[in-house]
C-alpha cells in the first residue's frame, strides 16, 4: 500500500471545509475549539518505537502487552528526527533515494505511535471523528487493534470515523507512519525531510444529521456596493421525513448590529441559500473587515448544531489584464513562507504562526504564498483577521525529477492524476471559506502536464471565486518561446527573473494576463541586494503586479555545543548525504524569528508612501502606494535634527490622499532657524501606523533630506616632536604617540597616555569574507560565483612590496609617504599604491590612499578600504551615518541618517553561516571607545565601516557561529567602496551600478583620539 501511488487512502472521510460545531450560540461565538462538540485534543506524550523496515512491527504495538525497552516516549505533534530518532536530512532538489517512481527503498524508517484515550459517548445522534491535521509521510491507523484506514498527503487533514470502534472508557490508538512512500515523489519541497505526526491530532463529534460541509461565498456585485452571500450546505445523513431548518445570522465587524437574520427550510442533502447585503464593508489586506456568521441547524425546531465563521466580502478577478480586488488592481508585496520552528521543525505552535503574521504586517508585507503546501488551518484564520493576501499552494513538488531530465513525467502521466487531484481537492475544500485566499496554486516545480490541467478543470468547475496559479506553465511557455497566454492558470508567474527581463515583460501590452514573481530576491545569508530596482519596475509597469521574496525564515535547527553555545545546523551537519548545505538558510528572519537586516530593507522598499522632497526642501511630493487606504489613516510628522539631536518636530494632520493618488504639500517652517547651526541638519518626514486596529509601527514610511551641510572642521595646529631610532620614527604630541617603521612605512603603534589605541597597522584591504551570494551561482540564471574570479586572481592573498618610504616634516604636519605594490601571488597583476600619513600636532592622523591597477587584472574587487586593529577594551561604538542596521550599496534604502550607539558585538550580524556583515554606509564619523570614554574617532567624506570582535579570515573559514573565537583586538574596516550583494545564490548577479570595478581610486580618512 505504501508503495502504490494509486492507493491514496482507505476509509478516509471525504474532505470538507475546516470548521467546528457547537451545541449553543454562546459557545460558538467564542470560536474556541475546545468548547466545540466532543473536542478532545490528543497532543502530548505518545509511546513510540522506530524500526528500520516497514514490515518490522515492534512487539507491543498490538494488544495490551507491556511495552518493551524498544519503546519510549515522544511528543505529538513533532518529528521523530528532532526527538532523537534518526537524523534530519536536507536536500533542495534531489530525492534522497533512487529515482524510479513509484518505488521506494527497502530501508524505510517507520514510526509506531501508541496511546490510550478515555472516551465517553455523549449522544447517539453524533459521530465521533479522529482528525490528523498533518502526518509525514503516509500512515495507517488502528483503534483497539482494529484496522481503521490509511492516508497519504502529508499536509492536509486525514479524518476517520471511529463511531463504531470506540468503547466507553479506555481505548488504544495505534498509528504506523513510514518515512518514505510512493507519495514522497510528490513532496520534494526544498526543506528538511522530517517525519511523524507533526500537526494536531484530536477527536471531535459531528451531528449525523447536521452539516458535513459548507461553502461560503461572500462576494460583491459589479458595482462593488452590494454584497451577495451564497452558502452551500452538504448533509451526509438526512431523514427526509423530518423537518429541518437553518437560521443564518450575520453581524457587522464590531458585532454591534445584525446585518442578516433569516430562517429557512433545508430539505435534502445539498442545500443552497443566497442573501443580499447592501453596502457591506469590503475585506482587503489593508482593510480586513470581517463579519460574524452564525449558522444554526434545527431538527423539528430543536437546535442540533451551531457553526460560527468569520467572513469577508470581496471579489477577486482578472479584469483589464490585471488582478483586481473589489475592482481595484493590487500589488503583491509578499513573501514565501515555509512552516518552521528551530526546535520543533514544521510542528509550529499557534503563537508562532501569529508572531509570523504580526511581523509581516509590521514590516509592510501584504501577501504570503504558502510554499509549498497548505499550512496549519489556523494560519488562514490569522491571515483573514490581520489582513494578508494568500496564494494557497497544493502539496505537490517533483523537483527531483529535473535532475534525471524527466521534469514533466509525473505531472503528465495519467496514473498519477488521481494523486494530483486528491491533493488539490483537499486543499481547496478545506480552505474554501477564507477571504484572505485569492489564488489557488497547483503546486511548485513539478514540470507541466495534463495533471495540472485536470486540477485546473476541477477547480474552475467547483470554485469560480478565485484565480489559479502555477509557475510551471509559464516556465513551459517561456522556455519554448510560445506566444500564448496561460490556459491552466490565470496569470504569468516566474522565478528569480532579472530586472532587465522583467522590464521587457512589463512593456508587453497585448497580453491579457498579468505577471508576478512567485519567487525572487533569494534572501540567503547577507542579501538580497537590488530590491529597490524590482519595486521601481512594479510601480512603473501595471501588469507587473509584484512578487514574493524567497523566503520568510531560515530553516536552521537549533543545536548546542558541549560548552553550551547555541548555533543553527543546516544540510550536512547530521551526516545527511546528499545535501545542499546551507541553501536552506535563506530567510528574511533568523531561525529564532529575529528580523534580519534584509527584512528592514524590504520594509523600506515596499513602504506605502513614496516621498520626494523638492530641491529647496520647501515642498514634498507624496504618492499613496496603498491600494485601498487613504493616507489620512496614518499619522505624520516632520523632524529636524542636527548631528542626531532633535531641533524641532511638527505634526501634520490629515494628509488626505486617496489610494494610488499623489499630491504635493508644503514643508512647515520649523520654530528655530536651522540654517544657523554649524552641524549637518537633516529633515525627516515620518509616517506612523497609529495604535489601534492595525499592527503598530513607528516608521511605516519615511524620507530624509539634508537641509544644511556641516561646516568643515579645521584640524587644530599644535607643536609636535619627532625622534628616529633603530629605523623607527616616533612622533609625540599632547598625550598621543605614534611609531612608524621607516623600512615598511607601517604604523607600529598609536598610543594615548601610554595606552595603545591602534594595535595593528592600517593595511590597504581588498578582501571581504565572502557572502553566500559571492560564492554561489546558478546556471539557470546565467550567474557564476564571484569567488571563481576573485580566488582565481588571488585577491585573497596579495603580497606587498614596499618601494619607498619618505618622511617630510612640515610646519603644520608630519608627512610619511609610502609607495608600494600589492600583487597577486602567481599572477601578473597588482595595484600601485601611494599611502600618505599626515600627522597633525594634536595627534590626529589623516590617511590618504591612491591606487592604480595594472597587468592582467580581475574585472572587479570585493572591496577597497583600510583594515586596522584596535585595543580590545574599545567596545562601544558611536556613529553618525546610516543605521541602525547594516547597509550595502544595493541594500541601503533602510539606512536612516542619525546618531547611533551599539556595542561591538551588537554591530555584528550573526548569519547562520558566518560571512561579511555589519557594514554601515554614509558614515560621517565613528567613535569606538572604552568604558572610560577613551578611544578612536574616524571622520571623512561619507564612508563605510564595520567593526567586530572577529577577523575577516575567521569569518571566511567558519561554517557555523560557534567556530568563531573572539580576537584579543577589535577589527575595524574603513571602506571606500564594496561590491554589491545581489542574489546570485539563486537569481541575478549584482546590478551593474553596484559592481566595484578594478579601476584607479583614491580616498582618505582622519583618525583622532577621543576622550
């Protein structure tokens, strides 16, 4: 049975929409499932035994024998690999078994679950059902040693009728779960291969003569002013001679007034009712107005069933070639979301589901694709409530067939069609009553074939209220250069398409279907870069209706070293072969749900207001990027600051701009004359989400303008003394002493009052710890790893040759000029360098660098800058520049110009796989000091810097954070420029504007002591 792809289930109940039934209206309006009919949650401790072969049933599984030492306890829901049984295994594309569908390996780890349940029957008029919300992979069920049934399809519910099996008192439930089945070929979804009962298990009761299924369709008429509520009811068991009635009540979003209250007869097993509601409030992701629907079922005037639902009136359609909600085109600012928890895997608690959605809303995200399977049913309740557009995706992916060049085989083979239809039907029917779901998706990366068309034909015959998505058909059209629209789907959908190609698609006028990016901006490690360029395209070309960043969360598995240090494991860390290493660490949030810098960047790029100051900063042009909300629903204020200090704040009341409209407003005059200040004056316009119905955010959208530049600081002239001894030059002034090696020109030390500040000579540096986007590339997207070129040309190991060191003692400063060459080992290229130290009387040092590349050189460099080491005790960082998070050339929109303070450790971004991180752009000055306030200050033309307790070499070599050991010093990088981030790990390379070409350069910084 487990090996047969045409046996999908035995004795499993027909699918139905997700709801709970109650005995009374009072209980129903609580929406608490624990109060519903006969609800008994079976989560918790189960007895468990794991065998290596499917056929080896452990002793004690049947009967009431005492369980042997081969049994232990396991938590349900959960995965056995995360509870000490077997190991997790990660692959992105490859099946971890031979590809010969439907055959599976003989070695097939099989979990046996067993627990006692105490049962008391409440009514002979009810059936008792057991529901398994999710079991990976396929399973069989016994109750009291009696075989009940079998089910496949890991991420949709499987229900069985236990009415005639359960006895009063103690009962035994036994479940056999196999790791591999023929259905494993359909569940290759770029995630950990984890097994077991991973979602809720519970008993519930259903009235035999009550509603078995209901399909609720609250839509709007063509004018979008009148609501039409259609409800289809399915009754499984009815006695036609009885009198049945249904009462339908709809109350407004505040439950303060009744919008509908009607009672109707309900004859037969299929019943439909239609109602009209004038001027209902519309449901959208921006305005998620929900009505409360209460359905009461009466049998001969006796209440037998109450069903509560939250409903939202909205219409989704492709109209004028665009996806429209309630007659308005929308723009998806979305993410792809896998279920994930760092210790529980895909057994995600409800509180974490809600945390995810709250974070999405806080960060301006309006849409989610359930990649690549239906989520926990309660997830959609939360999307309805908070307001997120959902692409609900079927539990189908056959990506591993690509490797053996049989991409379309399963999707185009008639023998597999029942499995495809089973998965699509179960998803659609379970989730059909959620207003948040706009689009059904047929699955992911499974080629394209007749089984997709069959699934589409069924959906279109069953549900005409939503659209259909599947990227595979669009891929088929583009790869075969077909000039046609999609037939199995309602929109074009592509993955990781470059900005240049998307621009071509945006310009197409003849197409009747819009285009979305179902995956883009691969958020692996430090990245993605280039988000702004995509959003600019989406705003420019209406048929490009947004996209979904890949992906929401890093799938790291929390581990602890023997010393107690927490880190996150990825592919290969459990001896799993084959594996795709850290390709599973590609989210906008870290495994513990801490937002990454990329999430802050995404929030800024998709903010709902575009703000542009006029050249004289007296006016500001505003574009309302909401699709449905007026800007007057946000609060706004102008803020003037000088070097981070607030000068004035002026609130702006009622900025009345309709959705997708624009207006220009005047900048109010500050109470103080800001032009008289010496420092840099920055004006900010900040929009906030008020506390209330929506998720609060203190910066929904913002923009800054420099009102007045800072006056240049004059370096104080002061006498200094110098001494040469043993080819070392020592310069003393005030409390500062600097020492240089006259042979190499290296600064040997820089001390203040006898204590070292700089402990390692400032060296010219062209290397960064490579990012995941530097070291990976994808042939599919015509990208090669940048490290191929960088390592080949030896940029990581340049050798220095000093040609001359010249000292010139002037009246105002001491000059030390070093001419040198840094050249690649075993290569014939290098960079001619001139580094000048200008030491002023007070002890300040200006370091100027000029460079001219020569020879058969690489086209690009990772970075250009200085690297030096500071005393370990300097652990507090104050800077004026972009913050608070790291910024890079193609990921700096979120950089907010202000004064900031963090510890050195807080400046470090702990990517699961260590790499380049912590860079801050547009810095005017930075001070790194000790607890006493003594330290080093660096200033100059806006520059970039990073500071950390680890070396670049350590970051390059480490595979996990626990492999990093703090230095006895602090590494400080002062950079002129860096290469962009891009998203070449799975997508386009760095855009041309953000590449760092190997060309002549010059830059300078001023170092001074701080006290």
